[in-house]
C-alpha cells in the first residue's frame, strides 16, 4: 500500500532533549516536506527536499534540522526542543517526475503530536 | 509570493443544508489550487484540485469548487451536508506547476448538526 509513515505518532519530551521524528515513503517520490500545524495558523512548511541531498528551508525552519540521505526517508530533527515547538507535525511527499507527477498531489502522513514540557 | 485566505475558521450547517467554504488566493502568476480535508486524528487528503482547463472541478464525496479568476476565489461547495463531512478543510495554492511548495490557508472547521 502506498503511504507516508511517520513515527512516533505521539511524543512527550522535555526542553533541550534532542529528538528525531522519522518519515518514510514507499512511492519513490522525489519531493518530501515537513509541516507544523497550529490552531489558527494552518499548516506552515518547515523544510522541504526536492531529492536526495537537496534540502531547503520553508517558512518556519528555526529550531529544526533535516537530512535526505535516502530517497525514501526524511527525518525531522529537533536538537534542543523548546515549548514553542509543541505542535502537530506532518510529513508529505509528492512525485516531481513521471506520469504520477501530473496529478499534482501531495500525500500526507498521519501526523506526529509533539509536546515539549 | 502566493497566499490563501480562508474566511471563517468555523462553519456550522445542518445536515442536508448547503456547504460553502470560502477561499481567496493571491498570486502573481496562474495558480494551482487545492482543497484538502483533515478528519479527526488523521493526515490531510486531497478533495479536489484546479490546475488548468475547466474552472468547475469536482472532487470526492460530492464536493466541488469553481475557480473564478476575476474574483480570485476558489470556494468549496456541497449541495447537501452529511454528518460524515464534519472535518477541517484547508485551501492551498502553488505556482510551481507541481504539488511542491504548497501554501496553506488557516483552515475552516466544518460542523454538521442534526
């Protein structure tokens, strides 16, 4: 089944304790992206990647890191989490080449709810 | 730069009534417009999209939207609401010609009452 898988789904941590949220897609998509969703603010893009080893900042990158060493994986790293990073995080992927790219669809994971105390 | 504005963070309709969720966009080039739906505790899924061609687009679950360039709008409608339509709806825009670099609106939560 084609899907975007995020882990963990729920995470409670403390300020300053490094954490990684994993994202994996099995659709061979070039494009992957991380968003955070906050009440009244909608989804805001944190980082995105157009392909392996190609990443760029989105609208709210401060306090986050990403890497894209393999096409299927795009982990989100919080090196020193702070309470203002408490949010719902979504990973998404999309094809940029091939017949599926013409559908112009981003596929989303189920989300990771993070609480930083 | 591109942006979308969703008017009304909460909309409540009775079951069987018309659903109208408003979205206005801002873009300096022809936009690609999307509506996504988020059911409780789930990720977003695509409802419908406008890229080129016919300005009235139909999506899943009986929803449709019309691209009106003169009004810079892409409102989402459904003739008759169902309880299962209760969810949060997001309008999104991109100008890249692909699904990358989406800019989302702030969302509209739809409540459906008996």
